[in-house]
C-alpha cells in the first residue's frame, strides 16, 4: 500500500498535487485506465479497493473514508 503524500503520488503518476486533490473531491473525473494505473502505483488491487469501499457503505460502519485518506 502507498504511504506517501499527494505530491509524491502526483510525481509517480505524472500529475500535480492539486490534480490529485481534485480527483479525490470529485471535481475532475478519472478514466478507468487512469484509475487502475493509480491503484497499481499504490499497490492496491481493484478487488481490494472495491472491498474496502464497500466496508464504508455498511450500516454498521461508524467511520468515514476521510478517516483513512492519504
């Protein structure tokens, strides 16, 4: 799993820290190929991402994804 910050991730995938922030906040969209590339750079499989995302939609969950952001 990637343990860096937005600046480091941006350098790895070729975009700015501001662009990473726009993706996270939903101001800009990602293509599926760009999304899977980012997951590969972060060493996260698509299946792991989906499983992790589904956890936060559970009625028993009392934390938010923001608690675990980069």
